[in-house]
C-alpha cells in the first residue's frame, strides 16, 4: 500500500514582505573617540569673559585712586598740624579757641573717614585678587582637561613653537649671533628714524560742543596754504553719527580749545546726507582739500575748500563700504569706518578692505592729480575687523587694537618700502575716553590727533635716529 502525503504549496516557501525601495540612505557612525565636551568649553569661555569684565582698573587697585587718597591724606595731616599750631599759639580761652577746636575736630573726623576708605579699598582689592586667582586656576584646570581632546596635538605644537621662538630671541639678545646687524631706522622717507613711543595726552578738549557729536575727526593740514600754517580743522558727524556736510576751521590751537571758530564752517552741501557729503569719521585735510569717504559709495571724495568743488576716485571693485568692513573690537564695531584716510610726510593714503583680500587691510597711495587717482596698492595680512584704527607716519602704516577702557595698543606696522609686517609693535596709548574713533598723524609737529567720544586729544610721537630720541 502506498502512502501519499499531500502538502499545501504555501508550506514549502517562506514569504517575506519587503518595503518599497527608498531614495534615502541612513548610516549610523560610531566613533571610537570621545565626543568633545562643548558645554565645558562654553563654561570656560564664560568664566574667562567674566574675569575680564570683573578685573577692571577701578576694581583691582589702579594706582590712581590709592595715590589720590594717600596724597589727600598727607595734605590733610599737614593742614591739621598747622591748625593745631595756630590753636596752641593763639588760644584766648574764649570764642576763638572754641571755634578753632571745633575746626580741628571736624578735620580729625574727615581724616578718619579717609583712613577708613583707604582700608576698605585695600581690602576690596585683596579680596578681588584672591577671588580672581581662584577663578583663573579653575579655568586653567578646565583647559588642561580640554587639551586631552586635542588628539592631533595642535596646542602642544603651538606651545613648542612659542618656546622655540622665545629661546631664539633670547639667544639673539645675548649676542650668540654677534655678526647680525643692529636694527636700522624705519625705511622710507622718514628723517627722524624709527617710531618708538608716544607721550601724552598733550591736548584734551571738547571745544565748543563738549559732550556732543561723538564721532568725528580733527587735526592740521600737513601742506597748508600760505598764511594758514597755524590753522586746525574739525569734522563732526552731525547726522546719525554717520554723516557730515561741512568742515569747521580754527585759526589757532587756542581758538579750537576755547571753541572760537574763525573763519567758521565751510559747507560741502546745504543738506545732509546727499551726494558727496561725508560718510564716516575718517577724514583728513591735505593741501587745502578735505579727503573722505563719499556718501553711499566705495570712493574717496576730495573737497577743495577754496573752489568749493568735489572730485572723487573710485576704489577697486570688491571694496567693502556702508559699514560692511568696519573697524571693530571684541565688544563693538565703529559704524561706517570702512574707508580710512591718512596723511603723513609724503601725502594722502587710503586704508580699506576688499573681498579679494578676504577682509584684510589694503593700503593705497592717493595721487595728487585732478581728479585724484589711486596709486600703488599693497595687501596686508591683518584682518580689518581685528583693528580699531590705522594711521600713517613717515611712510609706515600702523594699526591699533582695543585693550580696555583706559588703553589702546599700537600693535601692528607695515612698511610698504620693504613689505615687512610687524605684529608686535607694543606701543600703548593712554585714553581719556573708552573709544578712539579716528586717528591721524600730523607731520607738521609730529603729533597724533585722536577723536575720542566727542573729545579731541593729541599725543606726541617719539622717534629714534642713530640712538638719539627726537621729540620735535
């Protein structure tokens, strides 16, 4: 007998339902490296920023307040000794003696208050220093932990390069390479030698508009017309801290300080803003003509003060303007400072930035033709938004950066004659106001004119030639 087994067809096959093909491909990446702790980095950055804001000259015991308290205390003690001597000599045992004794008692009370304030200031400074030292130590520990994620050892290589450079500089300073030539004065047309320092401020005034017109520029004409050698000029941005339509003249420095403008204002146009009016604070006067950034254009305007005519030259294609390439520091940018004009012994220069140079400073010579023309141009490697101001002195470009509310640093120089850049100039400017909104060097008297939050300030430039220091 034969046995037949009958199985249904579906029992012989395994049926799998598949999804329709998709255009998206999802991959899962599993790294063997630990993920970078961005939250710890953010905490370290916030702590460092907090320390920077907390450690201000007013809080860490800047010498000036303590010196003022000690000086005042010394003077009050001297006065107290004199009053006591008068009391002992002229005491009549009546009304005069009682009044003199009351004066002495008041002085003793005020002296005690000064002593208490001095002790309080010293205690606060000590406590602040201790707190900040602990915070900085905590930040240091966090950064050491974060360095462990630097698997390519970029930070270690940078530190090694810095140590190597320091050792090399030390060897050169110790005379190991005795055949190296001593540093020469700055190349170019400078008759004074190398720019080594500044002193001052020498002049500090708000003029007739004290506290008004925060943005502007001022200075002297390096190539004045006959009879105008002692004249000064001032440009104030009178509209939205952006525009101006006249230049104000003063016959002497004294007239500028007391605010007597003679011959007065010379108008570029009757209204503001309009075509050819001034845009931004970076203007200069040279050979009886005002050079400035033309309104709403990547161009330099030249306004002749005698003929009242305006001519202009276009800057290269790609030049940033209308506040797209301003001077800046970490906390702020100075609006409409895209184009900076400068003067020195050789004439007029213009400093700007272009997209082709990736936002770095570009320097061009302005030729004194009619109309003016753009002369030779140099590209630098310093980023314009890391700079707060520039000026020319003896054919060399200098750039500044913000340090704090009391100091600005001239940190960079570029010599067009040699093409050499120096990122470690290290000359500090003592400020009277937090922001320097324009800087211009005057070859007439080797003064550096700064416009600082509505204040006009000047500094003396010091040069060194063949080992001698000149302060013309």
